């Protein structure tokens, strides 16, 4: 490929990996980060001889690019991105760039408003347990681009956000998985739900008749989109509430059992025997089973891996049970739909900790479960007005706090033996924390250090 001037915006896990891959394949590379690049990533960039800057953008260097790889956290309305678009310089994602150099490897790509991390992790475990030469990347695991630069794999299991999908044009998923589409990140999509829907449906872009599209047939948004835009790929629906026939295969939950079938390959799973509980995890397991069968994994190996799979960190993660109170870390629930599944799965009276940076949330879908299961709502954020107003008269006890410490002290005071304290924020973490991971880690740390 012709030597190009590649500029990478952002020096996080996506950016540093992209820069190293671009350098390895012979491009002229410059990485720019308006913030601070971690010591580990700086060391790796220097080892590879990548020119970089931090603490600001040198626009003359950036605007000299042939092509720009943008990290997903940088919005399109950022001045540097606006300037690039005005000049007609192509802006792509790490996924688009790395896929050019992955050779004959195949991809399983997972997206959705909720459930994608658990599903991605489960698919990776199934393939890894089955002896596949597989890498984990995208939103979790190592940088996809760094894996392509430093090793050779036969399969890549990639969790993709809508922001990553927005920067993918020629990329093609061999097996695409779409868990669901519910309103999220609308602040990045001009508060237009259809814009966000269009972004998620890009997971099917460029697929052909040899590829598979796995999706929730219970999700009306997805089924409506498929009616408007029929696909060429083989459709593999999974469902618990509807019945959709597919000659290529499907998965259907009945009671506690589901059967997943792809072609002549079939596996039956008893969800009561899974370590991950709740309807949302049954959906995740159905999608993962279909993806693994589509990738050629033997049914008995699919079952073994699903039954041995443990909960993902920060997603309905049990932290401790102290004096009869169960503390649950669901920090990854950054939107209303995620919290819906969390509250749906609660079997104890609940103290619910929520709040943070609101993304245009409509809390109406949570009212039913909040009324049935939550006796105390603790709002944790710098602006709790919308959250408080939404649940007044629904949850008996609502407490406003502006820090993790004050929220946790209120939770401990409100919780009785037999209760659950659930951190399931429904909001982004950026008002008080760096990200949802830090929020979850600090929650766990507080419980372990302060609850006796």
C-alpha cells in the first residue's frame, strides 16, 4: 500500500494501537492528544518511533494528513474534527484501519445499547476454550490495531460502540451481532433517535450471503429496520417473546431452556444452570451460542463454556454480602435500558444508587420495577433534579448526594438484612468519575473497606 501521512487523534488504547500499526506497515505517523497520554502508551509509542504530542493539537501537522484515525471518545463536533471535514480529509475509526491489515482472519462483531460486553466476553471464552486462535478487542481487551500489528490471529471478537461503527466504511463483519437498540448517547446524535439507530445498523454494512447477522427478534426497532432494509446475509434471530422462523437458524427461550441452532448444529442450554442470571443474560447467552455455532464450534463445547462463564466486571457483579445485605456493582449500566434489566433481575428489596451525567434519559420504563422493588433511591451526581423528579411518589425514600462517599453512607443506613444495594446509574460517569470502570472500582473498594 502506498505510504501515507496518517494522523491519529487520541492517545488512549484505540489511538496508540492504531499509530503503532500504521508505523509498522510503513506510513508516516503522527499522534495528537489534547489531554495526557498514559506512561505505558507513551513508552510503546517511543519504542516504535511514533512521533506524538499531548496537551494540545498542532493543527498544521494534523491538517497535513492523508487520512485521520479518530478515537471513539472524540465527538464529531470537536473543533479539530470539524476542521478536518471542512478540508475534505478522510476520518475513519481504528476498526476500519486495522481490518485492512488482518489478512485472512475473520471477525465476530458485537454491538447494541446493552449486553454487548457480556456477549462479547462469552463469545471470546467459547472460541478460546474450543482452541481457536482468537483475539479480543474493540471496546474491551487489547486494541484491535495493536493485535493486528503484533500477532497473527484467525479470529477477532470485537465489541463495537456506535462511535466506532460511525467511522467504518469498507469494513465487513463475517458474523455481526446486534443485541438491541434503545435510546443512548443521543447527545452525540443531535438528540435524534433515528440517527443512533442508523449508526447501530451499520454493523450489517457490506455483509454478503456468506455472512451471518444475529439479532434480537424481540427488539421492535431492529425488526422494523429489517423490514425497511432487507439484508443479504443469513439471519439468525434470538428471542424470548416472539416467534420468527429462519431457515438459517435461530435461538428461542422457553421457560428456563433455550435451543440455539445454526444449520444442522444445535445446542440446548438450561439457563438455571448458568452462573449469570436474569433475562438479559439469557439473551446474551443465546446470541453467543449462535455466534459460536456459526463460527463452527462444536455444540458440546458451546454448552461447557456457557455453563462455566462468570459475571463480567461492573455488570451486575456481586461484590459482597455483609450482615445480610448484598452489594451489587452494575456501574456499566449507563443507560435506562441497562437499568431496566438490572431492576428486572432483582429478587430482594432494593436500595438503588443512580445518577451522573444525564444523556437525555427518559426514566419512564423504570417506573414499574422501581415501584415494585425499590424502597430507597439514592441520587449520586452534581445535578440530581431530573432523577428526583422522575421518581417522586414512586419510590418512598429519595436521597440526593453529590459524592460516592455520601451516597454509600446513605445506602448503608437505608439497607436492612435481606436487601440489595444496587449501583446501576443509568447515566454516564463523567461528572464525578473518569469512566464507569473507575466508578465501579471505587464502589467495590468502599464496600470492602467501610462496610463491616
